[in-house]
């Protein structure tokens, strides 16, 4: 293979790596957040309500168990102590509920502040162009200053800040231009090394993309955009909620009867 053919292969791999990198970055920084937001606002809010009822029922059953233990020992239950002990046991679980509710609030905020499809497409296109020049895997000869500039572009991209990205393009136009000018005196060995590096990078990115697609929330991507599936999922959780409400009412009555009978 001639040096010119090696240069052609290198440019081809740079384009392929950049496109795949863009896909993975979009999945991790935008797609994942948006799908999680969809799940939490469409289904997660019901699951949190169900979780609250499950914790409440579990706590109530524990109170009844502790009361029966005292009664079986022939002593009056200390209901104040029982309720304090159970409250301590459930504190950690209640913390999980708070975290889940915060996630729902965050999801609502995400969905209400999404960039337009046009803005997102423009930002992805700009990112591909910058990555060809400044991504360390594509250009291993970057200076420390060029690497720092790349981190600024990457941060703007990850946060979806199109205006900041454009501003960085203007401010660092000379830096990008200098990085884009590929050295013409690379040896065949150096070109082959870059080619192998990019091939390995493409393999790793392909594996990462495949893993992302198999994990939550990407594993439910199609379903979350299927209104019928979402409705069925909601109804299933709502049914569980109704069953727990009924069970909770029953156990509440049992506990109140114990208290009425044995409280001094």
C-alpha cells in the first residue's frame, strides 16, 4: 500500500470514528437523559407512589409483629417505642423515595427544556467537524493548549449549549485550523500506528454503543414512544397501587384494634 493510500485510509477512519463518537456521545449525554425523563414522568411517578405504599405497608406489618411479640410475652406493647423503632428502620427507604421524586422533577424539567431538532442537529454537525481536528484519538499530536480547547468544546457539546459552542469556534478558530492541518511528513509507520489506533477506537465505540442499546433506558426506547405500551404499563402499576391501598386499609384497621385493646 502506498503512502497516499495510507493517507486516504487514515482520513476515512477519522471520518468513521468521528461519526461513531458522535452517536455514542448523543446517546450518553442526550438520549439517555431524555429517555429516563420520559420513563420517570410517564411510568416512574406511579412506581414511586407504589413504592411509598409498599414501604408504608411493610412498616405497618412490622408494628403489628412487634406488638404481637409483646402480647405473646404477656406484657403490654409499648406503642411509642414500637413506632419509633419502625420509623428508624424505614428512614433509609424514605430517602430512596425522595431521590426518586427528585428524578421525576428533573425529568419534567428536561422535557420542558429540550432543544429543537434543528438546534440539536446543528450542534451534532459542529461537533463532528471539531472532533476531526481536536479529538485526541483522531489527532494524537495535540499540544496541551489544543487539548484544553477540546475539553471546552466537549463540555459545551455535552450540555447542549449551541451558542457557547459557536462562540468557542470563533474564539479558537486559529487553534482548530492549526490542528486540522495534518502533518505531511508522517512516516508510514506513524500513519499505520494512527490507523491501528482508530480501528481499535472504532471497535471500542461499537461495543460501547451496543452495550448502551441493551441497557435501560435504551432497551425501552421503542416502548416509551408507544402510547399503547405506556398506557398498559401505567394501568398495571395503578392496579398494584389499588391493591396496596386496600391491604394498607386492612392492616391499619388491625393495628388500630390492637392499640385500642392494649394501649394503656
